[in-house]
C-alpha cells in the first residue's frame, strides 16, 4: 500500500540488477511507498517481471557499458523526468583464488562488481546533483573481509567501498549523499547457486552451515536488506554519507579464534 506521507512519494529510483534478489526486493519496497522505480538489467525477463509487479520501468542495458548506461539513463529521464535515488546493486561472481583466476575471469569480476557501479554512478550524477539525490552502493561482507577462493569478488566488493567514499567526498557539497551496505548471506538466486555448487546435501543445509556461527543464526531475506537500502535512499538518513552499513546478522563481530570454545 502506498503511503501518502512517505518521503519517497513520487521519487524516481533507479536500480541496477533489479530483476532478482536484493534489487527486486528494493524495487518492491520503494514502489510500496509511492516511488517510481526504473530497473536496469541485462536480461529482459526478470526486470520485465519486477516492473510489471511494481508498476515500474524496465530498461535492458549492461550497467558496466558506458554507451548502454548513458542511453539507459537518458531513456529513464525522458520517461520519468528525473532521478532521485540510484541503487548500484548489479554484481557477479569471482569464485577462484588468485592462481586459479585467468585474465578473462578477473576482468569479468571487476566489470560486474566495480565498473558497473562506477559507470552507472557517473552517468547518473548530473541528475543526482540536480535533485540532491542519494546513491546506495550494494557491496558485501566480502568488502570488509576475505572469504576463501573468491579473489575477484573480494577485491571488487572492497573497491565498492572506496568508490562510495570517493563519491561521498567529491559530491557531498553538491547535495548528493552516497552510502554503502555490506550484507552477509542473503537468500538470493546467486546465493542459492553457490549452495548448490558447494556440494551440500541441500540448499537449506548449506545456509544452515554457513550461518551456524553468526549470532542471529540465519541468512537474511532480501526484504530485510531492502529495508536498509530504502533507509539510505530516503530523507530519513539525511545526515549520513560516506557510511558503510553492515547488515550481516552479527557475523562481523565474531572472534574467529574463540569459535572452537
């Protein structure tokens, strides 16, 4: 149900990777409060489905491709008139250690996780300066710590925090706020795929094992992360910029050497 008093009423929110997982959940959350959502993704099917559900606009484009990103932003502004919030959510895998990562895999991981956010932010900034808007960069707990055999993903997610801070530093005086969120395990199609490939007896067993030492003892639902994205993309976070918000069920507070105790 739309809330007439919401600070998001009538705002235009652009979400990359908006067809599944956190991006789709964020689209639903923003739309539920009266925002107009524009979904950018490389696959038409998923973004069309979420656009139909939310009354949003679907734009097929690769956010890491400067030409496509520029055209996507131009199309959104032509259709919706402005951009108030950018959620840089598009990302991808980088699942190998350094010695097992060839040049093509490295470039793909950096393009999917870093270049996509950099390019879409650059192409949106003129509009965001005009609207005194917000950018929410979806990083990961892998942006703060290193998991095993995920060199490309870890480096990419760390780089997103640097991008967040650079954007916040340079464009705060223009009225643009930029913050990052670092989720832990979230029940998304990408995480489901990781569980399936890891050799667990089931996806549920996988989630149970990877969160057994997390204080809350479970993965997040996408809607829980979307709630944080919504906060950072609204006027309710009006004095927060350059921040890194961790939403991981408490995983980052666990002292690894004491787990055996």
